[in-house]
């Protein structure tokens, strides 16, 4: 399928591993020139080597002051104006409402909401000038159904969802779409941290926890990064120009809601 975005430019935040890396891969396959970001430089360089097609890595912790702005600037220097933005970072730590102090809440807000808001604010002028823009935020199925022991994610993802829903309507007239993809239980880094926490808390083996999780999904398995990337590329394609303000779960039927 021709996605109609060959030669376009994309920045994938937190794109060196896992689900966002799968987005970057799918975008490269669609002919998009891609910059990815992450904290670990060795992982980032390995990721761009795997992506090929002139992909560049921009090192930076999105939770640190000034790093989101610096990442956008570096992406522009490497690729020119940015017309596709995928926002992502590692999820906040698992835990109950009162398990983490306010500093951990504040950091989660910085990394998982405010970095996305700032990145979008900084690329919107490029997108408006081109009368073409695609924003995809990787959030979580928890915006539809809060998950146990995930107080930070259950809270902060919802705030980002509200912000992006607002923006989607404001930017629609400029040829810009804004959508969120909601991973379910996907076998990548964030879920591994949840599994590790459950092993510690419940005294079960990792195999037991994985088996229970897989059985909780109607598809009877955990999702994979390969289940995820193609939707991201489609939402960035020319064909998705009338799809905006949507929250699309890739969760094997995990969330039982009607809509
Ligand atoms: N996997 C799931 O089942 C699941 C379910 C619901 C929601 N989610 C959410 O979906 C997102 C992606 O999950 P994933 O499993 O793909 O995660 P992952 O495998 O841990 O990958 C996270 C990516 O973000 C980068 N990153 C992490 N923190 C960062 C920071 N502060 N600044 C810049 N880059 C950062 C990581 O690279 P470095 O470590 O080198 O920085 C890596 O490239 C997460 O927000 C997660 O909570 C995942």
C-alpha cells in the first residue's frame, strides 16, 4: 500500500525501543525520513542502524528542562521542518495512589504529558505552514479502563487525552490530524516493568504472571510491537486525513467497553 507520505519528515519521541520504535520502522517502510529520541545513546545508535534510510538519533531525557525543545531543534536541523510527530516515552512506574511521593507524580507529568504538549506546540507552526500534519500520541488502554496498581498512568494519560482532544478540533482546519493509539498488554519494555513489579508484590513467577496476563486478553496472548507499528503509519498517511480526535486501542479486545 502506498501511504502517500514518501519523503515526509517524522520525529518519534522515545522511539529507540518498543512500540514507538515499531512506529518508526513502519514510517521508514512508508518512505518517511525519521528522527528518533531516547535517553540511552548506545540503544539509540543501534536503533537507527536497524532503521537505516538515513534515520537519526537524538539523545535526551524528555523529563529534563529544555530537552524537548532541544530535541525538536535537533530534528529540524537534521530533517528540515517536521510534519509528523509521534509522542512517547517510557511509562511512569507502577504503584498505588499513595505509593509514590509528589516528586514522582511531578516527573511523570513532565515525561508523559508536558513533554508531549511542548513538542506539539513546537512543531505546529511547521505543520500549519505545510497545511499537513500528523500527530500520534502513544497513550494507554487505561484511559478507557483504569488498571490496578497503575495510579500514575491511570491519571496522567487522561490529562494528555483531554489536551489532544481539544487540539484536534483546533488544528483540524489546518490539515492536521491528532490521534492517540492505546496499547493494551504489549510484550515490550513497559509491560516488562509491570510484570517485574507484580512478581515482586505477589510472589509469583514471571511465567505465572505472563500467563495470567495473556489469559486476561480475549485474544489469549500479549500483543507485540509488530501488532502496533502499522496502525501508527496508517494514521500518519494521506489516507487518514479524515480521521482525527480518535483513541484507537491495539489491545486484542482487552477493554470491554462498547466504544
Ligand atoms: N507495553 C505495554 O503493554 C503498554 C501498555 C500501555 C501503555 N504503554 C505505554 O506505551 C509507551 C511505550 O511502551 P513500551 O513498552 O514501548 O516502552 P519501552 O519498550 O520501555 O520503550 C520506551 C522508549 O522510550 C524511551 N524513553 C523512556 N523514557 C524516556 C525519557 N524520559 N525521555 C526520552 N525517551 C525515553 C526509551 O529509551 P531509553 O530507555 O533509552 O530512554 C525507549 O525508546 C509507554 O509510555 C508505556 O507506558 C505500554
